[in-house]
């Protein structure tokens, strides 16, 4: 008989070891059942191979409106219909939307943005160095990098970037009230809708919103509002996540000076690239589990998951699975981290992964070279970690140099 | 007698492709992505044997399981 493990789900990371994944009961085991807030007992999937297999399985649906889908809260269960965006649709609906977006995120297109991203990072570091100490690396670098970069991708004009950044910040801010978040969301959608309409009546400018306006709006495939909502999903998906990796990645390297030295002293871009993959694996900031529901009976890791049963698929434990990564709990920037699950797997694997890699490569090859004396201004244990957030990271990161 | 070297054959299912770009990052001389929609294309379905490891990595990392190898 399958055991049911009892703990408050989702578990938080240990405040004393904030970079380590939370404990999901006995790690590395076969799929188990976990008791949820509503009394349901979805499956908890933590092993690398099981996570890999189920995320690539079309019988495991991402659709929150299907009965049995494990919602984290009553509020999110009630909003299931509104949550059916690109990240929560199955094929063929998902493929239609994804295929409208892929070209803007493919590696060769993203690589062409490297000089732009480098200029953004250099300018932000200039500003931080010109300001007082300690500086907050999150507001000085970690948050503005992804938000300015997504402005480039979407084609938000320079004059509107401050407003865009402000709205994006409020929609993701934990200290904002529900009313503020809703208002910022509405204003952001209105802003992106207007921008899309404007681009539809202008000469194509090569950015994503211009392309969607000319290819999808004018043909009637999507409305301006649908394009705005899609753009907002891209913004959200790429904002908190990259910011989390920049902030927490800096913490992890400062905590591991021998590893930091390898990154800082190398002139080889492959060393930085390998370090970025390892930081993605080691930190896995998209934590707490992807949710799926079985459309048919599925055999997984020696268990039978019945049609209609929910699944919590945990990326951070897969990335610390000793069967896949030797000495998985050690940060080793020179290891081969290929195949890590930080961007997920299956049809929903992160669309913006090349962009995230580019941002992280530029930051990690620039920050420590330009500020070799960079140091935490407060003890590692007392940093405000984002324990209660879907995307992990630090709320702020006071640094000196 | 030396064993005859077996040629690896690559098949790509463009219907399954989600454009994650793992194949072009790992085996850029074997895979590309279409400029128009980012869907992967096969440049060479019988790559030279020195590319075997790269192509196997590309196939293993394809999140849509769209690359099949046979030899």
C-alpha cells in the first residue's frame, strides 16, 4: 500500500540553510502521496527520472480546470479558469500559442542581443558604483536587468520603460496590497493593449509585440487584449525568475569563494556558461512543484497513478538527485550540469531559457570582474529569503565593495 | 576483421518540436531553427561519427522527445 506522508505542503526551505531545497520527506524515493490543504492526497514526485518522465508525458495535463488538478490554495482553485494561460494549457491549444512566440526566443536571436544586454548590465553597475554603500543588489541589478531586457524583446519604447518597470514591479511585489496588484495588472494590460494596437498601425519594427500585431492581430488569430495577456505572462515568467537567479546566484558564489574565483578569473566564456548551468541546477529557484493531473492511468517509478489523480512534480529535488548528479549537494561550477530540470522538461520547458542564460552569463562575467571586492553587507543567514514565494530568491541583497 | 562502423541516423518530428533550442545548442552543425517560427530543422540526417556524442546529447535533452536516433 502506498504511504501517505503528512506535512504542511508546500514545505519551506530551512531558514538556517536557505540555499538548500526544502525537505520533501525522504528524498529520492518512489512517488508518494502527500496530504494537501483540502484533504486530497496528490502524488509527490521527487526523483530525477520520475520528474523527467512525467513532465514529458502527454497524459499528465497542466490544465487547472481538470478535476483532480492539485491547487495550492482555495483562491487559486477558484481562479482556475483565468489561469488557463499558455503555461497551463495542453496541446494542441498550447502549441498554437507557443509557436507564435518561439522565433523571438531561439538561441541565435537571443545571442544577437548580447551587446545590448552587456550595455544594460554595465550601465546598471555604473549607477550602483556611483551610489552609496551598502547598495541593494536586487533593486540595483537583479530586478532591472530582466525588466529592461524584456522591454527590448517586447519592443517597449524607451520613454515608457520607467512606467512599465514600475507596473511590473508592483504586480510582483509581495508587500503590495491585493487592490494595488489588481490595479497594476489592469494598467499593465491596458498599456500593452494600446502598445499592440499602435504597433499594428505602424511599420513592423522586428520586436515581439510588433510581430504579433502584424502576424496575429491583423489576421484575427489573436485580439490586442489576448496579445497583451500573453506578453504579461512572458513578463512574469522572465522577471522574478531571472531576478531570483541573479540575486541568489550572487549569494551562492559569495558563500563559495573558491567557486567564485573560478568564475571571476576565467577569460573563457565556456567557464561562465558552465557556472550558470550549475547555479541553475544547484539553486532551482522555480521550486515547490509543478502541478499535473493524470488524464489516463500512468505507471511511474513503480507506482500506478490513476486517471484523475493530481501530481506535484518537484524540480529542486530532481536537481539534487545523486543518481543523476554526483555530489549533488555540492556547488561545482565545473561539473557537467546538462540535463538539469531548472527550466522544467516536456512541452512547457521554459521558452525564455536562452534569454535567461544570456542575462546570467553577462551578469556573472561582469559583476565580479568589475567589483572584485563585492561582499555581503549583512550575515548570509539574516538575508530576507523569499520563503513564501513561488520563485525563490532574496527580497533584497545589501552589498559593499 | 574490423567491425564496420555503423552510421547513426537522425529523425526529427517537427510536429512535436517546441523550439526549446536544446538541439541547436548541443549539435549546431546538425540542427537549426527556422527563422520564421523557430521550429527545428535537420541539416544532416547522417552526421559524421565524431558528432555522435553531441547528437545523443541533443536527443536526450530535447524536452519534447522529438529526436529519434537509430544505428
